[in-house]
C-alpha cells in the first residue's frame, strides 16, 4: 500500500497504464473495462485485476467533463438515520453554495452496520462524479484514502480523526476527550459512584477519546465505569440497555453516558419500557444536542459540540483546499480546526438517592 499524504501526488492511473501492464492495446483494455463483447473472459478478468491493483476508476463522465472536476463536494457519512449527519451536510452545503459548489452525501452503513464494500463503492461513485473534494465523517479505510489521493481529490475529516499514517490531512472537530471528562466530573460532583458508558464500535475514531476522557476522570474521582458496546443504531442500544436492566438491580449504574444521539435514543426507549424513572433512578447524559432534547420529559443533559459550526468550518476548509490547490498545485499546510463544546445541563441528571442502587 502506498503512503498517503496531503501534498503533491502521482497522476491517477489511465487506460494506457493498464495497457502497458497487460501488454494489451488500449482499445482492448477499453472494451474489457466497458464490458463490451469481443473480449475473452480470461482477458477481461486479467484487465479488471490489473485495473484494481493500479487503483483505476472508470469515469463515465470523463468525455463530457473533458478532464475537469465538477462543482460537487462529496460527504461520506456513516448512518443516514442519525440526524447528526443531516445537520452536518446542511451546514457544509450552506458554506459551499456561497462559492458555487454544493454537497452530496454517500452513506457507508448497510443494515445498521458499517460496510467496507459500501464505502469502496461510494468512493468510486464520487470519483465518477469528479467531485472537487470529499468531507469524511469517519476514518476511511486506507484503500479508500489512497484512491482519493491518487485521483488528486482533497479530503477533509470532520468530527473524525484521520487514520494512522494520514495525520497531515485537515481535521475539523472538537476535543472529545475534554468534553467527556467534563461529563464525568459533573456526575461525580452530583455524587455518582457507578456509571456506564454506552459506546458505538471502535471503527469510529471518536469513540476512543470520548470513552477515555470519561473513564479516566471518573476513576480519578472514585466513580466506577463500565463500558458497554452497541452497534451504531438505536435498536442495538435499546437491546444493550435492556440486557443491563435484566441484571440484578443492585448492579445497576446510577448514571448512563450515551456517546451519540442514536445510542441515547435507544437508551431512553429501554428505560421507558422498563418504567425506570429519570433522574430519580438513573441519570442520563448524551453527546450532541438535538432539537427535541429540551422538549421530552425530562429534558436531556447533553454535550453540545455545535454540529452547525463543525459543518461550516469543514465547508470553509474544503474551499480553502480547492482554491489553494488551484493556485499552488498542492494543499499542504492547511491547519486543523478544534472547536469548543458546551455541557448543556438540563433535568436528566440528579444526585443518586440513598434508596437507589449505588
């Protein structure tokens, strides 16, 4: 695997490169890639194998675009059911439209679970659209990032750290560790001594700092921490909390920290079905504010990472990359953007009662 970085890169592979590697004519290669008749299956298979090894992506729009990029920016998301992504894409798009660009989203979830194959197909689809840049809301597979790099597509990571080896890529987000540490300190100050962190899978890079920030501070303050993992869906979160509530009552936590909105939704469903009162029996905190957080009973305490500000900053960073690349031929030295969070205290947390499990 070639290394990835945000500076100048080699030209993306062409049909001529495949021709040179296979010893076939460019016409035969083109026919094989297009799936047209007149090419034997063995030859077609050989061409497709070499094309994949070189990172070639067939571009159905190339003839019309004449090699230029579009005014479209792709946003790679990881759960279309999470309102967070809709708000983020809207915020990115609002900034892009001021400069004549617009955003399109592509989701890497399949049946509630991240799919590497869905991601790969999504990246190839964006490349076929000749996107001007990509905003990634999760750590891309190395193969996907290498492919985008090879095709000279600027990439900005929004609310997700770049993968290992690609730290030079621009990042827009918040200090997840500090935000979660503040949650733990708040609960400890209320007197909680037994807590649960409900987390999504480790494939999302924001899990580690959110979990670590809470856990380290909680333990320093004498609060026990258990980490429960669910898939990144409300249904999985509901099943996970339901299983917790089927354990002996003496083992229940007095506080639950759900580290995103869909996990919070599942948590609230499980607690309501079990007729568990909030905050009298258990305090609940979520990560990300949402429109109805103060409308439900009780209103929910959350970490507000200001999704609209993350999206706007990501949009501005994308435009900076596009214009810098056009002027200088590279997109190096684009700074990371770290935005502040706020702990919005509402009514879903209280001091644990002496009669309740501790």
